[in-house]
């Protein structure tokens, strides 16, 4: 396979680690959220506010399907991408899916430090973030479990070499 899809909860490192992983492989990197904003002509928060989550998910799925036209690419997916429509099965049939599964405690710390606009986390209180992360994990974990590979850190992701990816 010549496509890798990184999935996981918000803050798990899909974008940051994905760029490093793509560089290590000598491949391109695409951030699905950025592709959505280009397609929609506005930011994700604006899409959520003006059109709702359903519209965002339609933009997201269209952008995801566009990645099939690319080879030798690592795609950092949004936290919910795998859990909507038939996206996880589509990703599995078009590339290698890697779940970056970071502890909820670590994710909470990362989200508190994050300056990124995250529409799923409007409340910046630590307890609220942990509660939201737990709920997201419980609803999305069955989809994340379908990943070909599961890693628990960026270091683990970077240890995966192209030979492992080629075997899928």
C-alpha cells in the first residue's frame, strides 16, 4: 500500500507525528482538516457553526476520498473521521490505517496546552476536557480498533518502517 491513514482522538499527534512519519518514509503529508477547509473555503469552527457537524462530515468524507488519487502519502485524519459514514472501511481498503492511541490523561494535558481551535472542546476546564475525551473514546474506540496497526506514541510510530507498511 502506498497510503497511510493516521487515526485517533484529538491531540493524539496525528498531524505532528504524521509530518515526521511522512518525512521518514520520503512521502508527502496531507492534513485532512486542512483539505476540508480548502474545500469549504472557511475554517472548521465556521463550518460547525454555520452548517453543522453533518455538513462538516460530508466535506470530510469528500476530502478523504480525494486522497485515493495520491500515492506515497500519509494522511492525518480528524479525530472523528474513522467513526462516521463508512470511512474506516474505506481507509482500510485504500491504505494502511494506524491508530495513535495515547492515554486520555496525556491527551487532556495536550488539549489544555493546545492553541488550536477545537470545536469539540469549547470548555477549557480540565475536568470537562477529560469527560469529553472519555465520551469520545467510548464512542469511537470500536472504529479505531479496526486499524491495521496500533501505536501508543510518536516514537512507536516512527519505528514502523516502510517494509511493515508494504506488507498490508
